[in-house]
């Protein structure tokens, strides 16, 4: 009985292996290669949200089954940091299209008008990506209540969370903010480069070694200096 069923089992394994290889090859060519190229060509902070949106578009266009798409989107959700509202707002203000910059200015203006000084220190929540988004500023689910407050959903806590202004624009006056309608915001920060990945790993390593904030910074600087 074993000898009769063994060839059939081996053949099923071969079909499964071949199917997996074909699926992986298709994904690499149609999704991963394109997304990787976008990241290497546009590695600045303002391209974080657009790059994430393009990756989702590539996944939609790829001929994947429902199960395969769920697996892929699960891993996209794990690394959904560039779908955060503050990152999206920065991308809007840096966008080459004036309509997107106007939308970013409108959001920041409304957020500033409803700032509550009694709110506790904000916490960072990883966003839950809106898979049905038509543009990168729809990567998260946004709603505005009757009082004009912005809220968004995330995958860390239930319910809705207040939208805050990005730290990078807090130093801008209203006149400087409105001027971004004609001259896009430019940031010197990289987000996808090898140097940034190295700095993240170095910071994580320093945090685990020491306790106090000053010592953590000092530990990171010492490690960085020893590598030169």
C-alpha cells in the first residue's frame, strides 16, 4: 500500500513546491522589485507614505489568490508605520501637486484650531492600513466630528484616536504654513537608507544596555565612534 501511494504523495509535493516557487517568483517580479526600486529612488521622509501606497497598488495588481493576498497584507500591516497620519501630512505638504499641499495645510490648520492644552502626552500608535485607499492620504480611516476634531483608527487600541500635528511643522507660523501652498515643504531626513537602518539598530542596542536617557545617548555615540 505504501509503495502504491508514495509516487502520488511525491507528485503532490512536487506540485505544491512548483506552485510555491511560481507564486514567489510572480510576487518578486510584480511587487517586491517595483517597491524596492521606488524606495531606493525616493528614500526621503516625504516619500514614505506614497511608497507604501504604491506597494499596496502593486499587490492589488498582482494576480494573487485571496489567501495569498491576506498573507502579504498581514506583513504590510506589520510595517505600516508610514501610514501614520503625521507621516501622511508631511507627505502632503511636500507633494508636488498643489491640491495635496492645500489638503495638508487644511488638516494642520484644523488640528491647530482645536488643540487642547490639557491633553496628556500623545502616544504613538501603529496605524491599520486602509486596503481600499485610492490615494496615500486615505491610508488611514479618518473622521471629523461635529466639533471639528480629527480622529483616526489604528490597530493598537479600540475606537478612534485624535490626530496630532507633525512635530516637523510645529515650528511653522500660520503665514509660513500657508506659504507651503506655493513652495513645497522640503525635509532633509532619510527614511529608507542604509544609514537610517543602521542608526535604528544602534539605538535599539544602546537602549537595552543602559537605563537613563543621557546614558543611552552616550552609549550610542560611543558605539558609533568606535566603529569609525
